[in-house]
């Protein structure tokens, strides 16, 4: 029987001096859900995903992925366990072509049979999924900001993650690119979980099955979109009205 929980974090703590960036946070993700993480600026969202991805060490608490304790694993080993993290600020190889960026990501994931022809097919397929197939030969650093964001998402997907963490993925995207992003997330392979850190509430409400709201480093509320939208404390702290 498949596990009902892919990621389970309990009591996560990360303080920076007197700032309680993350202060006893619990969060769970199912293997195939889109889970949004929202909250005001400074609520602790980026610190929390840094803890989950292994880029920041937890001062207390535990993180389990697929039943395995990964609390002390460094970031690169969590990638091997199936966690991919796209940054709020784009992290691409600006001097390489779009194709070469993707090829490096594909080769960095699980081994694939078929050699160079299979690699080219997989890169082409990945770029097509994010609408960049016609830009494969362009230098990545010359792409528009929105296209660089889409390339970074494609790089994350090339790792075939069990958990894809997307930090402000629609920031800087035009309306058509946001629509393409929503189609991309809705069409992800089964058993791929997404943790979405996003300020665009239309995107959040459309894509997420569950939402966790952070405020001052703590969980203010967690539940399905309708319940979050109706929560008086969430409205006061973040949504307004």
C-alpha cells in the first residue's frame, strides 16, 4: 500500500538571534498533492523551505521523506532522495545555451539508457513542456526573466523529483506564461508533490489542494482553499477583508 504521506515535518525551529523565523512548524505533504505555503512578507516561508531542502540547518524538529529521516542530510543528498528546489531568484547557467542547461540537469538525475539520442529527446520534451522548445539554442542569460523562470522549473522537473519546491514561480511572468505554468503543474506526473510558495492568490486557489498559512514563523492555519479563504484570522493577517 502506498504511503499516505510523502513529507512529514514536525516542530521545525530556526531562529536568527532574536528573530523567530520558523518557530515550531509542522507540515505534511501527500505524494501527489499541490500544497501552497502563503503568508505575509517575513512570515518565515523561505526559511521553512530552506529547512526542508537542506539549505538551512534546523535547530530543532524533524523532517521525514518517504518515511526516512532526512533532518541532518545536506542539500545535495536531499536532491538524490527526490527533493528539487527552484529559487525565488533564478539560478541558471547564464552563459550556456538553454539546451545545455537542460542537458546538465537531465544528466544529474537518475541514470537513463539510450545515450545521446535519448538525452536529446528528453531535453526536447522537457523544453516543450514549458514552452521553450524553440529557444533551445539561445544563450540562457539572454532570455527574458519570465522565460528564465520557466527554464528553472524545467531544470527542477528534469531531476524527476518526488517533491518539487517552487519559490515564487510566477513572479515576473506575463499572463500567458502564468497560464502555461498552471497547465504545467496540473499536468505533472503522478506521485509528484509540489510545495508552492506563491503570492498570486488566483494561482494558489486554482492549483492547491491544501494551503498552509504562516505568520510570524508559526502556522496560522492549514486546510483546503475554501476553508483558508473563509478563515477570519487568515483574512486579518494576510488576505484582507
